[in-house]
RNA sequence: GGCGCGGUACCCAAGUGGUAAGGGAGAGGUCUGCAAAACCUUUAUGCGUGGGUUCGAUUCCCACCCGCGCCUCCA
């Protein structure tokens, strides 16, 4: 067990991680705004936080993890109005799609999924607390946060407020603010917009207040870890800090972790460049969920990830290598006895794996540890030197690996089918495959290789790959 | 302009003051009836460029070039 170290945006340093309560981690993740399907950039961040929570769980921590769905904002209000449906109805579709996408990518459900619109009273209460402490001021029915009252503002993102003039308008907000950086806690209703009637007036919440209110409701005043995409550090997280710490006077989160963005083919992903992808776009092109998960998790979270289709293909090959080895371990017949060298190799790999992830989730190093073991394991198996006594510990290591990376277990076809992909016509059933393999074996037994190869070709045309092994048995898999 | 990130082989990518992990791809080979899988060899005397510090730098310092992000909604 290596010391877990995480890079804290707050300090700008990589620090040893210890939760407030031993053995238990209070974590909050800024989830998606459900106004559309989530894209691969979103999932880079969500897979990062998933790997973090999975690793912490592997290390024995009990997770108390909250993830929100922002289901009220300008885009949602505008889109729902355009479609003449309520915002709940509008967002429900995308919320369900998001859950399905998470499931498809093996992004674990947090302990709590929370929605902004289910927590209006909590937000109102928090705003009232801030009002009592003079952190707010009203303007034309809206309520703003007075940043001048919170001197530490900027400590997370290191923004420098000098030069921002009071009263300046830096956006097209039509309400008057005392200072340009002041932000809305509560927005007065606009004509025809959805609004809530509350103790602090009619209106709807500003964007930042939901996270403060929900995080503190479920996790208490001080969280252990708060995660999100790098773009959220400012202003979203900075504002969360201002709101929460303004109200409680206590640190809001002890560690802040931010995932870098991804690029697509070296460029910023954007709809206008035509390089904007949702999961469904990729699955429709025939890529597998496991390939995407691998591609998005193999580059450590703090660096930019250049997403390319070539990279997706490479990821598919890498996953295949792991799966082939895993199958070999499962199906192989190993000689009795033990092999101390192999036992040592497994132990070293397991430790290197843990050391990699412990070092601020260095997934590249963790993967390298696995591949080192795969190579050594294959060599030993080829020589018949992989013994029964090591099977259990090897499988344990693979299982632990997959508790974090979650790519070895092969259920891509099932996942795709659930989303309505795959299941291409002409797909062979397992029985049909087995029948053809039997046919081929018979042909090979009488050294009729022409027939045997014809059957193999037929199977290949249906996406079935055969592997003849030395003992005469045949392994097969779907491409 | 302010703050920040990055530039390592064909591609992805880790990394350290002492001479470059791992994966993918290509080439050759072993095994195989042939494949597939696996394994072996091979592909950076060099880690954006130019200086400096040092016995020694890819790793530290300075300058410069290039790409990118945030500063306004954004994972």
C-alpha cells in the first residue's frame, strides 16, 4: 500500500490524501447540465472521477459521493420553452440518457444523484444565511453575491480581481451589479420563464448555488474532495467556495481536483468544427464502449487528452490484449505446484499498479504495471512454467485492476444492444458458431485444410476470430 | 494583457540530475498445415530551439519558437 497523493488545485501541489473521517471519503462531483446528450469531453471528466472513486474503494474507503444534475439553466429554459414542454419533462430525457451512458461506460453510480430542482428550499435557506451575514444585495428582484465581502475570493483559481471596476458590465446581464465579478444567487423571473415562489421572492436559482446547497446537505460543511472539469475552477468552483464558506465560515472542500479537457484530433472539440461527438455517435460508427473507456482513462487526468480515431483503435487493441490474457488465465490448464518467480512478478505488478494510481492517479503507470505482468505471465505460460498456485493471485490482480479500469470484463455487445446498437443482421448465435467450429475441426482432422479454412473464413466474415491452441482446443471470440 | 498547461520515436504516452516505462502500428523471426494468439529482435546517442549551471541535463535556470486552455456559458 502506497501513500495516496492527489494534486490539489487549492494549493497547486500534490499532497498526501487523508479524509477527515478515517476510512470514509466525502466527495462531490459537478455533474452534467442535462440540456443535451453528454459528449466525450464530459466523459473524460466523469471517467476521471470514476477512476478516483473506484480506486479509493479498492483501497478500502467507504465512499460518500454526491453527483448533481443541473436541470435548470438558461439553455434548458430556452429549449424547453421552444418545445413547449415543462423543464422537468425536457430534462428527463437527457437525464435518462446520461444514466444510460454512464452505465455503458461503466461509470459507477455515486451514492447520491441529486437534482437542482429537487433542492430549491435548501438553496433558498443558504441564500438566507448569506443574506443575514450581508453577503448579498438585491437588484431588481434578483439577489447577488457581494464578492467584496469575501476577501479570499480567487484563492482556488488564482484570479486577480484588481482592475475589475465596480459597476462595469462584462457580460450582457441586464441587471445592475455592484462589482463586475458579483454573481447571481437568485434570478428574478423573466417574462414567460419557469420560476419558483419562495421566501426570498419569485425566481430561479443562479447556477452556482445548487452545488453549495446540495453538497453541504448531503456531506456536511466540509467535503474531502470536490471534482470537476478544469473549466469549472473559475468561476463555478470559486463561487461555490465564496457561497459555502461565506455561510459557514468553514473550509468548503479540502481537496479540489480538476480534469484537463480533451482535444479532438489536436483541436478543441466544438460543434462548429464538426468534431463534436456523443457516445452514440461513436457507437454508431462501430466503436465499443470499452475502447472509449480505455482511451479516456489511459491518459492521466491532468494532461490534455488528444482524442483520435486512431487512438480509439489503439485502445481497442490494448483492451483485446488484456482480455486475451485474462481468458488464457481463466481457461488454461496449469501444472500443479508453484513458481516463486511468478509469484514475485505478480506481487511486484500489483504494487506498481497501486503505486501508479496512488501517485495522483497516474493511470499510464498503472497500465504499464499490468502489461509488464501480462508479458511475464504469457512467457511463463508459453513455457509451461505458470503453475496452479499462482492462478488465484493472478486472477485477484486482474480483478483488482478491473475494479478500477473496468475494461476487461467483456460485455460490449450487451451494452450496445441495450442502447439499440449492434445486433447487426446475420450475427451468428453461439450454437451456430460452435457447430461451424466442430465442422472445421472435423475437416482439419482429416487434413482437409481447404474446407477448414473455408469455414474459418465464413466465421471471420461474421466477426468471429478463432484461436487454435496447442492441445487441439479452439478458442473463439467476437471481434 | 493576466493566470495556467503542454511540446519525448510512425501514433498514444510515463518518467528521472547520471544517460529514455508501457501500449498501438510497421518490419524480420520463433511457434503453427496456414492463420490467430503468444514470444523474440527491431524503430529516439536522443526527449521544441538556443544558451547557462553541473563531473554529468531530457530532467534545474534564462531566453525564444510552437500548440492549447481559462479570464464570458462550457467537463
